[in-house]
């Protein structure tokens, strides 16, 4: 996980070096392993490194090619061997060299060929165009701001929102999306700062800005085998490869272990890979969040099953030691509202523990619920069978689901089949489904109406043009996971590189292409995963059907931290901005303080923290003399004249 930033002037012949160095200073906290910068006439890029694998230690970025192309790359390339073979160049060692060679061979068609987690900025000298791109999952953020004569970009928000010429204003649509769990791709909390959406490339020339998708799920791809065993073998191979690629780590790797099926499967598969000597990581350490004071949240019994199986106890971060809502991040760290801020003490403990162990990479089970069908929803399978004209199979499936869910055949037929095929607007009008998102009662009524907040999640665009309901639901689940992980919370709040095997592109494409009944069956959610990983994951974990959340711990935290919360909302910014009726909020907090369950407060608390940080940052920006940070004496300068003639620098 490295960081980079840049400036491109549309008309000025040169870039202000001191301004570029100011941006470099802002990102160096996340890139402690050095770096350099490059000036190329109206273009400037700055890079700060955080090395996580052996090859990255050999990189020196920005990289300038003999054609005058300039590349900054933050990523992990998972199909290195395949690309090297296609490029027919065995001398390529680093990921950044492979990527630049791929661009040289395939021009702007190189992006779909890159498999892995990445963000990049690339200057195409021949086309005089700037490319900003992110992988389809978006684990590495990439932001940009376009003004009349300049574009600035960065893999961190700080250099942009502290840019002296940027006017900070709240993006109300983002706020609504955050509160409604439906943030639009490409949006940030700042009105004039944008995010390159995952799986997209922004191409900018002097005359235009074009953002387009370079990768998408293929609705025409179908994978059909004769036996369950063939699907299981294929899944097992792809899952193993997804975990192995994320163990390409110099030193130890860490993984979250919640005791759930997703995290446990990753840990158990990683152990096999390490035991066979197929990974670069020196070891795998696990970290578990233990709710020792909130029994309804605690998963320690399942965590210990996995720890016993692997013969090693991991790091436990206990609720008593790292209480919720006890501390919050520093204001300088809060560049956008994020739920991890409610767990700040725990997150700081994680960052310290990883740093003490020399670990920089954390592997998580995020995305497993969304792509592996964790819910027992029969409607997609039933609708598929009806649309395909498989009526005998439909009858059999209705009977099986009716028995499993303990609902009548006719109820299943109407609610799960007939209703599911109606247009969403008809379902809502006839009150056959919930009329919209269930919102906390303290949100301001005018704000809810103005942003159409209640109905934001009623319509799911079929952007990949899938035909069957189960295919559309599978794609929507993947996009939902992307919406969550692309915020890169752990990176921004502590500099941890986070990776998600379940969102590996090859695994996602496979799961999208197989029949729905392989993913879920009556009486068996995550059917394919459970069948494929028998003998890998302990049976007690593999067969579990439930999971627990932090609700009790959160209510306890409200009681414990009542003075702090009461002070926070005594002069609330969320009310000043018109998002919350603070009297209703205080009344709800008072009820929660006395043990009454109510809607979650986490989003409102995180939004309040961000608004406080936002207003202080805006006042500081307006009131301070914009000083330019001088370049560090040890920074290497690579400069080029306005005509693109290279001065002596290493070439790729």
C-alpha cells in the first residue's frame, strides 16, 4: 500500500514544484519507505512507498518509460506470471514494470488484463492524456478535483481537501447515501472532489474528462458441469488461489478471525498454503474481536474451535480493553464519515499490534456474505425456474423451500414468486413489500424528503444486463460489497493494507457464471462453499447457520459513554446542517441509555464527528496563510522539459 498524488495544468507550461511537494508532504505518513517525484512540463507526480512484498522494494516511482509515459502504481498484481508470458519478457520483475510494459503493448486496453488490487495514475505521452484507474473492487482509493485550468489527484483525500484553491462544501447527496447505506459510486463528502469509481478509468485531456468502465461482469458467460464435485473442485481452486495471492507478503500477514464461516475458511486455507511452502509470508497471525462484556455478541467459542484446529491462539482484542465509543480518531484523520470511528480504540489497538509484529497486510472475510448467498431467499430460484419454463422443477423447488421455511406452498407461490416478478413500483404501491428504507426517527423530515432518502434503495440498476433474477441479485450483491470495501477504512484510519479474498475478480466471475442452485439450496445457505471446504474448515464452524452482531455492546457503550455523547450533541453540527432533529435524537439516546432498543446511532455519530472535523478544516483553510512546504533534502527530483525530452533518469 503506497500513496501518490499529482497535478496536471491544462495551459500552464510547468507545475509549481513547491505545491507538488506540499502534496507529497501530506501523503508521506502513509508511505514511510521513501519516494520521489517527477516533473514533465505541465505534469507533476509524487510518490511515497510502503513496501509489502519483496518485489516492491526494487521499485522506484514515479516510473518514466523511454516513450515519455509516466506511471505511479499502488497495487498488488496477481496474474504476474501470465502477463510476463504474454509480454515475452522474463526480465520484468516488479509489478510496476509489468504494468508499464502491458500499457506499451496493449495501449489503453491494458487495464482489463490486470488482475489484483490497484490504483494508478498514468501519463500517456503520445495521446497527451492522463489516465486514473482503480481495480473492480476499489480497495485502493483514488480521488481527483478538476478546476478550470488544473486537475489534481491523490490516493489520499488530505492533499485535495487541504489544497489552497479548493472551496470546501458538503456534498449533501453523499450524506444521504451514507445515512441510507447507498453511496453513489464516484461520490465523496466534498462537493467538488470526486472518486474514481471501482472498475473505471478517468481519461483526461485538455479538452475533456471521460469516465468509463473498463471491466464488467459478463452476462453471456455460463459455467455448467455435470456433477457437484466439479463445481466444488473449481471453487476450491479459485478460493485457494485468492488466498495465496494475498499471502504474497514480505514478513507476517494478519487475518481477522471472527469465528464465522468466511474468516475461518480464509485462515484454514492460508494455513494449508503456508504449510506447503506456497506463500511468501513468514507466518499468519489472527486477530479476533472478543465481546467479553456482551454475551449476545460474543463468538469466542467458535474462534477457539479454529484456534484449536490450527494449534495456535491469535491476538484477542477484548471489549473490556478496547471499549466502543470510548475514544475517537484525531480530527486530522477524519476525512470522511466512517463506521470504524465508533470502534476507534479497538482499531488503534489493531494497528499497534500489527506494527509491533512487523505486519502491514490484513486479510478479511468481507464480501463473503454478498457473493456466496448467506440468506435463505427462495424468490430468485423460483423466478428463474418460471422464466425458464421449468415447471416441474419449479413445483419441486416450491415444495422443498416450503418445507425448509415452514411456510405453506400457496404462501410461497404468492409472496416469493408472483410478488417478486412484479415491478418494484407495483410492489411498493400495493404495500406488498416494505415501502422504503427504515430510517432512524430522528432524521430531519425535510432532509429525508429533499434527498428521497427513504426510497434510495428501492431500485437496483441492472448495470451488467443480466436476464435472470438470480443473476441480477448476485451482481447486486457484489456491487454492495464493493460499495462497502472501496471506502478503504482501515487504510485511511491507520495505514493498514487490507485485502479481501472473496472479492477476488476470478472468484467473483466464477460465482456469477454458475447456476444459482449451486450457491444456495433449501436448508443449506452457502451450499457450494460448505461442500467444497469439508476437511478444510472445522465442522462446528462449517455447519453453523447464525452469526452475531455488536448490538448489545453498542447499547452498553451508550450507557457507559453517556456524558461524552451528551456533550457531543449539545450543539450538534448534524442539526446545524439540517440533517437531524436533535431533540428527537436526544430522546432516543435517553431511551437507549435506559436499555430500550432503538435504531442504530452509529451513522449519526460518525457523521457528527466528520462535520466537526470538516468545519475546523474549512476554517483553518480560509484563515491560514497558504505556505508551501519545502522539498525534503533526500527527495530525488526527476525533471523533464516542456517538450518531453528526458533528462538522465532510469528507464523501463
